[in-house]
């Protein structure tokens, strides 16, 4: 194992973590402000990826596709919020889980009706093809590096939005006392729609960006959704900072676990199956992390409400 | 007719209807419907298990596929070793006897449910939903990654496991086993609900602080209910593996967990026969719409959304009226 490989895996972990952050930020905002558990968040990720792939294929330009994907996810989020989600805020978590589970079925099957059963391919933009030299004879994929840049930029942008703008003030106020800000004359319904659409746009952005390093297919959102839930539970539900820390933890631990554990098991045990066992345990690692965090800090690392 | 009587008669119709369907199917020589009824019975059994945690205890477990899949893998792995003659771990030999496999499946499911429950019940609300999901995902990915028993491809059971005095390869006999297990589980559910244990469990769902204040520890009662719940779902998994003669990680997927909750809700959560009605609706939907379009889940989603938003008592609630408590 060379140092270059190690650094490459570490960067992959950071990149994965930042993409998870885009997903988790929306989930945690929606939960923090509206108290809603949204399983259909992964479907918005899928919509972003499909629209991006479709538009990029039609126009031949990745960036137009990306913009279209984000816009489509935001629009889908706003429509879903107004038609369905709005009726769920006052319900218990069980109803929310079920209704958004139903939305997953509808959106997944709907997508497969529209785009057919086969995966789409989204190629990365030409300007970001190839690798970049990072010194010490080490090359890294330019596109993945750009994803890291994107992730950091969005994290900063989101932080600015929450702390520095009028909308951010309202979002934070909505988190602490929704009746009060409604009484102060803020249109709480519109605020909820905006927050939901913002979360949807972030999910769509993640889907469109990741779409070109994976295949774009129905059901692609579900594994990511579950990881995003792990992230926000670790970070503390409702906390953007928690989502960032949790996402990086999950991204790096998952990637490094898959990379290192099989090798470690190979060294420790002689049996031929050691690598497989290492790989199997590596895939469970983040769930163990989540269980451990919940046991030590039942409200996550950065509890949002006291 | 008052609502309790209505629900009683509806239950009777469900119980007799589920038995009569395969009888009629055999008479008109349509064995497909016998297998289908077996599927309904096994899904209903799984959901009766979940109904104890979800309906009586109010514990929204989003990870019951774990026990379903665990039961399935117990049946698959024991049959695999019985077939090959190679001993399992610790030199234990496999078995192709259902009367051996079922207790093992239930004990193992109960043990895992005790561990998962003890850890998860420290949390509540959305955290409980997520941590039960996480444990099920852990098992799911382990099953995918573990190559000894087929990994992602799953494991076939070449010859269906044996039950003394019955030829289990005949669909009717398999139905009888599933139906018998379902009836026993329903009796157990009714007994639990009417016992002091059930009263305490339902009281905890409604107001844990008040229950704690009268000197009953909510944790122990909930954990016991969670373990019983997992054991019943584990048994159903072993039966489903035998019915399909196949077990795969998808039995443990979060889709399966979601389906089990959907079955409970479609039928009417917390009601004795809710899981039976829900399983019948679910499997019926799968067959009717699945025959018409490969996108049947789209329509299932719409129906489910409608039930959640507008008909919260499920099928039994629509016919027999809403429950007055809870």
C-alpha cells in the first residue's frame, strides 16, 4: 500500500462525505424547521440526476444539465410540499414515514415509466476530465476534486444563508418557535415551502453531481438516503454543523474502512476468506458508529434543541 | 350493528375466507391461489409480530426485516448444511426439520431483538425509527458481503424442509402450516392484549410518564414486547424461505421493513386482524395490478398515500369504524 493510494482514498472519503452533506443538509433542515421525517428525499436526488442526464444528453452541455437538474428537483420539492407534505406536519412520525414511503414508490415507478428501465449515463464535463497533479508524484481525478470544491462552496454558502440573510433568520426562528414567528407576521406556509424546496435543490445537486461517477438509475437515491439519515442521527437532527461533521465522518470512515479493513484482516488472519470478512465488516462500520454515538450521546454529537 | 360486533364478523370473514380460498382453488384446480394464500398467511404472521411492537407498544420499528431475513437465513443455512452434511459453526449439524428450524429461528431472532431493543429503546421518536433501520441495514450489508451463503445472490433450499407426517412439497400442506402458525400467533396476540402485560404496554404507548409514576418500568415491558415481536416475525421469515425455497439479502432490505409497516397500516394498526386484512390487500394488489402493469408499485404508492392522508384506520377501520381509544 503506497502513500499515494492512501491519500487518494482519503480524498475519495472527503468527496463522498461532502456529497452526503448536500443530502443530509436538506434532511436536517426539513426536520429541524418542520419536524418532518422525509424518506422521499432520496427521490429528489434521483430526479436531479435523471433530469441532469436527460438534459445534458439533449443539449450536449453538462452545466445546462446540472442547472436543469437542480431546478427540477427544487420544483418537484415545492410541488410535493404543497400537495402532500403540508398535510403531514401535524401528524406523528409513523404517518410521515408511511406517506413519504408511498411517495418513494410513486416517484421511483413514475421515473421508470418516463425514462424506461435502463440506467442513463451522464459523462463528466470535458473541462473537468482527466487528472490533476497534486505534488509528490501523485495524481487525482479533477472531477472528484471539483466535487470537493463544490461541496465546500455549498457548505459555506449554506452557512452564510443561515447566519447572514433574512431568510436564514426566519429559518432559525422557525426552528425554535414556529407559533411565535407566525404570530409576528411571517408567512409560515411559504417559508416551509421554500425550506423544503431548498433541501430538494441540494439533494438534486448532489444527485446530478454524483450521477457522472455512478450510473443514473431508479432506486439510486435509497442507499444515499439511508446514509444521509445515519449522518444526521450522528450529527444531531436539525443541526447543519452536525450534518457537516457527521457527513465527513461517515464518508471518510466508510471509504477508509472498505479500503483498510480487508487488508488488515488479510494480515491478521491466514484463512483465504479473511478479505471477504473484512469487506463484510467494513460495510457495517458506519452503522456501528451510529449505534455507538446514539448510545453515548442519544441526541447526536451536536444536538440542535437543548 | 355496533362497531365491535362489526369488527368481530369482519374478523370471522377474514379467518374463514383465508382458509376457504385455497380450498376452492384446489377444487377448481388452480394451485397458484393456494401458494398465494400461503403468502398472505406468512406476511400476515410477520405483520402480527410487528403489530405487537407497533400497534400495541407504539414502537415504530423500521427494521423488522432484520428478523424476517434472519429467520429466512436460519432455514436456508440449516437446510444447506443438512443437504451437504458439512457441520455449521461449533460443529453443530444442520437440519432439514421445520420443528428444529423454527425454534432456532425464533430464539435467534429473539436474541437479536433483545440486543437491538435494549440499545434502541434508549432512544425514542425519530431516533428509534432510524436506529432500528440502521441495525437492519447492518445485517443487510453483512448478508450481501458474506460470501459463504451466497452473498448478494442468496441461497437456495433445494428440498423444502420436512414436517413430521406432512409432505411439505405439496402446496396445501405448506398452507396448513402457515395458516396454523398464523392462528396461533393471533390467539397469542389476543391473549397478550387482554393480559395485564398488554394493558401496561398500551398504557405506555399512550403515556409513559404516567405508567412510570404508578411504578411500572416502561423499558422492561417495551423490551419484552419487542422481543416477542421479533420472534414471531423471525418465524414467519423461516416459513417464507421454505415457501420460496430461497432466501436472499433482499428479505432484510429496508423495502421489506417498509412493506411490513405498510401491511400493518393498510389493515388497521393495533387491531387483531389488521395484519391479515393488510396482507390480503397487499398480496392481492401485487397480483392484480402486477398482472396489469409492471409499475404496480406506483398505484400501491397512491393507495397508501390515500390511506395515510384520508383513512387512518386502514381497511378494518373503513368497514368497522374507528377505534375509540389510542
